[in-house]
């Protein structure tokens, strides 16, 4: 006995499916008199030739289609036994989908007002509810060709992330200030996305930002910047570090006695000079980095420190043993020889460099 009528229904045991097609692929033969059963929180849309035709709410409905039993028998012979009048029933879940997760698949490039260009990741939740099942089926199942929940969620998340990026770009805040603005950012992104969701027959109920975090590289740069701020006087810090490192090296390799002390003095003097040079280069880098924000980096006492470093770095040769000693020394730290005062020309009185044999002003022989 041929079965003339059938009951079409769908139970979603998980409650997580947004849409479900009957049959799941292609279309089926639904005849006049077939019973369509729609559960609470469901809507059933008759879908044919890529377009939603009619929508049914909860209850039992008798279908009225062109698939008359007699025509199926007569016309089926002309179409290889298959009726040309075929449709699909798309069940739409009308309940509110809450606590749907979203996150950025790739880091967002963000222009920080203090640090500059940074890369961020964002996470949160949103909730939606289908309010126009026929429009939803036309746009999602018909135009997009998707009906699996995971595919629909991915499509909706792409819209949300686009609006979030736009909102972050308009905020023009520092990444350090963003945690205080999660509510405002979520509200602004939701306002931008609501029209796009409405065009799909969906109401975007909520959109929350749970966290906006920097990537590992960006976090490291922020930590380095914080450490630089904690140091304070960068020039004095670099001078101290370089002088101590070179001085320790000189003490370790110079041995004891006057020679070791002389080498230690040389190491400390060279270290101060090296520190001044490094501090100058670092200062230029920091000032260049801060130029975009209008901030200035000023090292207190920089001129005095530079002068002291220059004086400490000025060296001369001992007339007795030729060891390098600080300019103006009265005794040699290496051989203990007394260092004569400034040498002057006996003819014109010009001050001469130590060890000069002739005056560089009048040519008079010295000594």
C-alpha cells in the first residue's frame, strides 16, 4: 500500500541548532495533505528554488503544494519517476542564543596613543535571536548557502570583529586605558553591528568585551618601557653601569699595587666616558620615539655630568714611565715620579705641551 501522506517534524535535542533542513540536502516531495508540525520556539519556512515561500508558526499545519498525488504518478514518468514539484522545509530556532563566544582569529593592529603601533587580541560573548525567519532563510540559507550552526556563528563573528576593529580605531586611547572602557567599546560595536544583523533577520541582543590583551611581543615592549620609566635618569644610569663594568674588569686583570690602581683608574675613567657616549645615543633614541607624543626626555644635570665625564676621560703620559695618568696629576700612580708643573717657553712665555723640545710659537729650544 502506497503511503500518500507524511508527517514532517524536527526535534532539536541539543537546542543549539539555528536552522535545520528537511531533507538535509536537496529537496523532498511534499504533497497536498502532508502534516507539518512546528514545535514551540520554532518556525518552519517552505523553501523552493532558492527562495523562502511561506512561514509557519508553532502548531500542526496541512501543506498545500503542487505535489498532488495524481500528478506525481502521471508526471513522474516524464521526470524519471521524480516529481518536478519539490520543496524543502527549513526549521528555524526562534529562541535567544545566549553566551555565544567570539574572539579575534588574528591579532588586531592598533595605534596606541603612547606606545605607538601594537598588536592586540580580544575576546568576549554575544547573544542573538532570529526575529524574521523568512528573511533569515533567504539571506543565510539562500544567499550564503550555509545552514550549519558553526558556519552561521563564524559568519556573524566576522561581522562583529569588523565593527570592533572600527570602534577601537575611533577610540584613540592607550592600550593601558582600554580595560576601563570595555562597556563603552562593546556598546559602540553593538550599535554598529545591529543594522547588519537586522538585514539578516537577526536581533543582536548583547555584545560584551571580556578582555583586550596585547600579544607576547607587545607585552614585552610595554614591560621594557615601564622599566625605562622606573630608571629615571637614563644617562646617569648608563654611565654608572658602564663605569662599574669596565672598572671591575680592570681590577680583575690589573693585579695589586700601584699598577693595578692605575689600571683601575683608567678603567673607571674609560667607563665613565663610555657611559656618557651610550647615554647620549640612548637619549637620542628615546627622544625620537617620544617625538610623536610631544613628550620630552631631559636628563637632569646632563651638562654637568658630560663635563665631568670629559674631564675624567682627559689623560696624559707620565714623563718618566709613559703610563697613562689623569691630566693635571702631581705624581705618577704607576712609578711615583713627581710631575712638573706646566711647561712654559723661556722666551715668549707660551704654555707648552709636556715633552716639547721647541716652542710652537717662537721656535725657541726648550731646556
